[in-house]
C-alpha cells in the first residue's frame, strides 16, 4: 500500500527543480478570470438536507392538522384529530428517515397522551402486547438460527440423502418451509437463497426451480405456525388462538401445499428422478414453431432442386 501511495503521489506532485530552488510562475493577467479561477460547482443536496426537510415537514404537518381540527371543532381537539396529527408526523419522519426508524416508532408514546388521543397506560400497553412480544421472540429465534447455522445443517442433512434432481428440489423446498415456520418469510428467503445456489452449482438446469422453491417455500411454510408471518399474529390477536391450536390447523395445510408445489415444479420443469429436460412447458410452442420453420426451409430447398433438374433436362 505504501508503494501504491508513493506512485500516485508522484503523479500529482511535480518533482522539484534540479537546482534545488522552487520556481513560481506568475499568473497570466490577460487570461479571463473564469479560466484562472473557475467557479465552484454547485453541490447537490445531500441526504442530511432531505432529513432536515423531512423533520420540519413532519412538525408542520403535526401542528397544521391539529390547528385545522381545533378550528373546525370550535377550539376543541378531538381524539381522532389528535391521532391524525400524530399519524402525519410519523409518516413524514418514516419516509424521510429524519430520525432513526426505531425512535419514530416511539413518537406516538409521547404525542398521543400530550394531544389527548389516549392515556399513557393504554399506549404503553400497546407497545408490549402479546402479539408484539411473540413477534419479537420470533426475531430472536431467527437471529439465533442464523448465527449458529441451523438452517444450513437442516438443508445439508436433507440434501445428503436426496441426491436425485427431484429429491434436491424436495430438500430445498421443505428445508425452506421448515425454517420459515419459525421466522419471517423474508429472513428465510434471504438465508436459504445462497444455499440453493450452492446446491445447484453443478446442476445449472435446476437453478430456476430451486430459486422458485425458496420463494414459494418461504411463503407456504410461513402458514404453519403463528410466528411464521405477521398476518398469523393478526389472526391470533382477533381470535385469541393458542400456538398449538393454530399449528394443528395450519401445519397440515402447509404440508399439503408444499407437496403440491413440489409436484408442480417437477412437472413444469420436467424433473425426474434422474434429471432430464428442464425446459418449461410454456416454451413447447416455440419448439413447434422452430420445427415448422425447418420443415419450410427443407421444402423450399427441395423445390429449388427440382427446378434445377427440370432446367438441366430442358437444356
């Protein structure tokens, strides 16, 4: 690195004169000032500028919505209006990232009681509801699985005993679905995608079905348990279903859908036990068109040969 720095420095710094004295050249006064001192280029707005603007827009929206609601209601700020003012502030700060997203998420805990939208106990209890804590626990489990490589162990264990092409797709699909049952779909897909690429490194014809197995398997596997995806937690908050009761109903459906998905991928890409053609079925029409073109070219060639034979006979 030091040699590289000295070589680059020699390009930008001129060597000293041989006599050891520095020479200074006077500026040519006849040259225009724009040439001697070019104007500085305008600096584009930085991300900090956008953050400051978003910060002010959020505060203005909060005050403006509150004032308009107070004027309409004869000086009284209703609870829906206070909630709308807080909503405007939070949305502006989330979009522009004027403050960290986590801090913005805590803004309603301060503004809602101040504006009279709700009391502090109700707002604080909403931040620590059963649904939120269950989702927080799923995030911790996901980080633990990612740190210790549990998803890699499961995937490699399945792929070790499933060596055929169809078995490889089966292993990728069900490993992804199993991991997605305990963590979010996006996290699962991002962790399993590199494993699918590595598993199909020597089988390029399986790259596309393996990628689809990761995408669809993470969605279908997330149906199995409450922590699989956020929509399941919404169901739990409405119905009050327990983890075991939800899994008893949803896990069989998830398994059946995964089996159907595996069969569909194998049929669509023509994947058998020993591999084979993986050309999708929707491209079969292109093969028919190519065959028709070849037949037409052969027919035209035969016609030209017949014409040449007739000409030779006439001569």
